[in-house]
């Protein structure tokens, strides 16, 4: 199954997707520039050197940095390539099963890793301190959080036209940041917002990120993981159905 | 190149039916493409050409009947690895260069054609470093052709390959297709240009209403459909026009009449003698549309009868 030829094909597909993503400013700006800019201004600038604020916000911004590459890479980009019949041509070509999606996922992960490492460097120079394993765990969670966001994005990309997909991906991207408490802590927001937050993957990932970076005691981990699991499985099922339907 | 019937067909559609939305796109279609053949699939819009191509390339499954590619399932990766496809309306990634995109597709195949050879055959020298999004429509079609031949395919499927190309680019593509045929590849071509079908194909299949209505060498098909079209305004009735010497078909479009004839001189002599008020007269070789319309018209009643029975 995973012959050298197949693996090489995945690699080439991923490289092409990374090149293509890196040359598209509409993806790079929300994916890399926005998290860095926001973190620099709000996490470091406004915190005036208070470590716990910069630390708390880093945990949130690592999740924030994962949403855009996944939502736009799988939402807007897939919709555009599907509309241009590019995916159809790749389904006809002897590209191994799933090669297209694997390539997209690797491209999204590369972009997230790039943004997370830059965020980490910014935080380090901004005075955030934590043990090495907490750095690794926090940035690693950011990478892993690409999976649920990518699956949700894929549902948008496979079901909507390219114009609609960009609009919906933007809307969901902003609501996940806001309702997940990634920009503004939920305690200072109206209480109905914390009820909405329960239904967003960004809230649960944000909570886990706080725990891994040592800003919160470990609590309710099975609850957060199971909600994330349910959201991911539901999104996977929806994406599978949509993928099958377009190849009817 | 001669076709040996005992060999496994390159492509096979057997008694295939396929419904698409409210229309019966294919209605018991039979088509066998043998090794070394270049088959041109002709027919009016909606005849079932695109559906046939979609079935052979594994994008659709038949409702009933059998579809085989090299004797196997068109959806198998190994089977698809022997086929190169140029779709009618496929796009390209705007941000990748021509060289990157062609090289990417080469990588899908186990024994790809060398990159420089692929680019040269498709007439893309000098455009390698351009981004696909910056190319003209005709140039994008050439990149699509490069993607189709990148794997040295045994079976080349070309769906309206020269749409949007200028004359030089069309002729260059034709000679590249001829080179592929000479190498031993089989070709399935759909086109609206009769000259393109004549230039490339050694077999022509005309389909309508999802069934084959004519199948033979270009010469055989031409003897059935080839005709001269006389267009004019006349006060003669259809019945009078049909009785003129050598007339094989009469149709009206607004005030103008189109007469298909096998002898322009004979028909014109009688036409001018019978109606001295004749006006707006042109004589031209019948277009493919005239020819296919003629074939479709003559075969339609028989087909409908079989459908009922």
C-alpha cells in the first residue's frame, strides 16, 4: 500500500500545495501575519511585561493560529479547486487514494507549524517562561488542533461554491475565535457566550492549551476530549458523505 | 495501425445506461476501443459524449451495463495509470508555474515522460516559468494536454482538446497526437470540428440519444453524411425542394432554407430554373452540424421504434 512511489507522490503533492499556499496572500495573511500581529500588540504590548497575561494569551493564540490555515486551506481552497474541476482531474489521474487531502493536510500543518514557532519565539523574547515540555506540548496541541478544524473546513469546501465557501469560512473562523474565548477571556463576557462556547472546538482546545501550558490545573480533560471527538467524527462523516456524493 | 479483435479492448462500454437528472444520457450504448485505434466520438450537444467519457475515466458509474478500461475497473489506480486525460473544462492552480504543475502530474505515473520532452510536445517552451493563472485560454489548454501525455499513456482521452486554440496551436497539437498514435497509444477524441476528427481519427462513432447511430472509417461516414449545403431564400415549398435533383435533406431556419445535396451543380441548375426570385444564395461544404443533424434525423425513427418495442 505505502510503496516508495506512493509516499513520494504524497510528498510531491504536499510540496505543490505548500508552494501554492505560500503564494496566496489571502491565506498567508490570516494564517501567519494576523496571529503574530495580534499577539505582539495584545499579548505582549498591552500586558506591559506581566508574564501571566502573555503566557495565558500564548496558549490561546496557538489555537487561533491553527484555525485559519485549516479553515481556509480546506474550506475556501478546496471549494475553488472543486469548482475549477481540478480535483476531478486529480481523481482521474493515478494519484493514490486520499493523496490530494493528505497533501492539503501537510500544507496546512506546515503553515501552522511555521506560525506557531514564530509565535513561540515572540513569546520567548516577550518574557514568557515555562518548562521545555510545556513549550512542546502547547505548540504540539496547536498542530493537533488542525485536525478538527480541517474536517470542518472540508465540509464547507465540498458543499459550497467558492464564493460562499470564503464567506462561510470567514464567519466560522471569526466565531470560533470569539466564542471560543481565544481573543477575550469568557469570564468577562456575557454568560450566554460561555454556553455557546461549549459547542465550539476552539473553546475546548483553548482550555486544554491553558492546562498544557500550566495556566490552569488539569480538570475535565475527558469532557473536553470527548466533545472534540464527537465534533471531529461528525465532521468526518459529513465530509465523507460529501466526497462520495461528488464522485457519484 | 490495424486493430486486432482478439486483444483486450482498451476501453469498453457494453449495454450501458446512465440517467443524469431528468434525462436518460446513455441508453444501451455499446462502444469498444481497440489497441492502436484513434476514435472520434461525434454527436450533437446532449448526445451522451461527455457521459461516455466520464464513465470511461471512472468519474461516473453506470446504472446498468459494463464499463471496462484495459479489462479492469476504471477506478483502479493501476488502470488509471495507463490513461492520460484532457477534460473539456478543467482548471489549473493559478499560483503554480507550468513546469511545477506538469512535473507534479508526471510524478503520479510510474514511468513518466521526461519533463522537457513533455513540455516540448505540448508546445510550452518559453512558458515553463509562467504561473498557470497568467496564461491565455489556448496556453492553458496546452498545459492540460501536457498533463494528459505526462505519463506516456497507452490510452489518451481528449475531450474537446482544441477549444480556444488558434490555428497554429491546433496543428501543433494534432501532430503531437499523431506522434502518440505512432508510438502505439489509443485515442478517444470528442470534438465539434469535423476537420479535427478527419485529421486524426481512423474511426468515427456518431452517437445520439445515448446510442451509437453510425460507426465506421471517416470515408464510410463521409459517404453517408458528406454533402454540400445550399442556403437561400425561395418561394418553393418543402415538397418541391425535396424533389430537386440530388437533394438529400431540406431544413428551414427562419426565412432561409438549407438544402443538402450530393451534386451542387445539378441541384442549383434545377433550383434556379424553377424559382427566378431566388435570393441570398450561398453554397458551402456541409458543416459537421449539417452532417450530424442529417445522420441523427435519418436514424431517429428507427431508434425510437426499437425503444418502444
